[in-house]
C-alpha cells in the first residue's frame, strides 16, 4: 500500500491542483486526450472535470475495447453462438452489446444458445475439457492488456492437444489507433479535435512499456504522460502535460513508474509475439479501417483459430441510427450531445456499446452526471 497511499492522499492532490492552477496560463487553452476509458471513468469518479482549471479540456478517446469493436465483428460472434454444438465464451461486457438485428449474446443465451460469461480466459480451457463433445470458442477482445492471457490459453490448448477449442481473435493495438487519430482530417485539417497532448494508458503501458509512445512525441510533437488510475496519478500526468506545453517540449513522461517501465513486460510481449501476428487492416468503430491495428493468430496455432476452423465470413454492419458512439470515440462529440443519451439509451437498455462497457464514455457520463458542471 505504500506505493499507492500517496495517490489516495487528499493533501497530495490538493498540492497538485494548486500547482496546476498556478502553472496554467490564463490566456491559452489546453486540450488533452485521455485515450483509456478507465481514465475517463476515474476522471468523473473523482470529480476531476470540475476541479481542473477552466483552460484545461479533457477529450475522451477510443480506449474502450468493447466500444471500438465494430458491430460486424459482434454479428459474427452472434452467428457463431447460434450454431448447434457450440459453447461461446465471452467477457461480461460484450454479452450486452447490441448487434445489428436488435439482438445480443445475452439475448441469444436467453433463447437457448450456450453462451457463457467468463471472468478469465483460462476458464475456457476448463470448459473445453469438461465438454469434449462440444466446440468451445473464446470471443477474445481487448487491447494489449488482455492479449497475453489469450496467448497463454492458445499455448495451453496446444500443449493439452485440445481438439474442441478455438479463439475468435479481436485483439487491437493502442499505438495504431493513436496514429490514426493524429493522421485524421479532424485533427490535421479541420482542427475539430484540437490536441495538445495525450494521457497515456496505464494498463496497456504496463505491458508494452512507454517506449512505443516516443514516436508520437517525436514525429507529431505531442507530449505524452502515462498515468495510473487514482486522482493523484491523473493530476500528476495532467500537470506534466501542462508543463511540457508551456515549455514547448514534447516528450514521454511516466507518472505511473510503480507499474510502468520503458521496456514493459518482456515476458508478456514475447508470449504475444510467439502466438500472434499483425493483420494488414482491421475495422474500428468510429475510426474505420485502420492498417496494422489488430492481431491475428499465427499459422502455427491455426487449429485454434475460430475464423479458420469455422470458415467465418466477414460481416459489414452499420451502426445503429441515431447512435453517436463513433463520433464520441473520435473525440468529436460528448456523450450528452447524443440525442439518445439518457433517454432511449441507458445502461439498462443500451443502444450503443459506449453505454454498455464499464470503460465507455457514455456509461461514465450517465453514472457520474453530478460532476458535469463545467
């Protein structure tokens, strides 16, 4: 606890707030994107939106793996779940996301499909062992944080010689998404998403390290400050960004050294490299087709690749009419600017994925609406 107690200390946070107010220039505005959806929820949970100086605006990025998965990929999973003799295993958030035909994995489960929520992908191996007469498919999603565990189950399935287990891989990569945002017309030409810097994702950086973000600081001259998830972590990261902007610097700074190093988790990265390779292109909700932004299972493990095993065909499905998830994920709109927010779209009856996920911006706004006074 000695490593986190400081970041829980209200006096430490007060000191950071005082420094921010003193060092924020009154005649300029600062626009920082927190890429990670976990950071978005922490910002509202701690009421930081109402505490930060008025000159500082936080922009919510696409760092929610449930939110960025396009409806077509979810439709593929739903179609698989509808097949006989298949057990589809999924993390909880994905089960409630609506597909294109007003259904979801949870709805399919209610209609009789064998869809099971798992807390750990390791549970899927046990399910496959206990049900040798059925095909077990793990619906794998997530950024670099959840990719190493999927690599572990692939290697474990191979070592056990499981014939009835496979993975529907939807793992995506954070740096590619950041580059897509920086290269977008909204940022480069229209300036509709002004960006002065990024709050770097903490959990992702614990795996890949801070080094991959140096490219953005050098090539695009955008400062990055990697943050944890306590109030003190985030305030320290924002203060780092303000100082860099004021001094005309563009570097990668680490406000989360208790967990993040420059090199990251070398063993985890090695596991991923052994089991996955880059896809040439992958669709993201809101960002469209993003080159080299996702992973696929290597040929060595193709017997455990559900897309190959079941000859899954790509499905292209449009977003729901009226849902602004795509524009919210690009930082173009706030959740409250969606006409469905809090009316037709609520956490209990979501229309879009941003309202479903515990990392979604819409869910954060809905849950912590009392802090929206800026």
